């Protein structure tokens, strides 16, 4: 093999190695970019889930506040009496019952 042909072979080898390095670098870049984009989408999805959970938490805190107020009302005797009169039609022993219309009596 002559020196001239050896130089051509080395030139082709160096070009091939350089081209191979460029292709490998581009492939690595594409794979890294893909991995980063996947992570980005995961982060976006997690942030959306966090926002939804925070909304649910705010709703549940509001519901808890309403239930706490209802518990406080139900512990007041005056409110219990009001409910008994309005919803159940109960009266005190010293009240005089009155009504409009006829009263059905059980036999």
C-alpha cells in the first residue's frame, strides 16, 4: 500500500469518525431533549393536579366552616325549639294550639 493510498484511507476514516461523532452527538441531544420534554409535561400535569387539589381543599374548608356554624346553631336551645315548632309542629305544654282548617283525628 502506498503512502498516498494510506493517506486517503486515513482521510476517509477520520471523516467517518467525525461524521459518526456528529451523528452520535445529535442522537444524544435528541434523546436528552425528549427526556426533558417528558419531565416538563409531568411537571405541568402535577401542577394541574396540585391546583385541583387546592381548589378541593378550599371547598372542603368552606364546607367545614358551614358545618361548624350548623353545629353551633344546633347546640342553642332557642334554635332547637324553633326547629321543633316549624318542622315538627311541636308546641310547649303552656301554649294554646291553633290552626287553620280541619284537624284529622285518628280513630
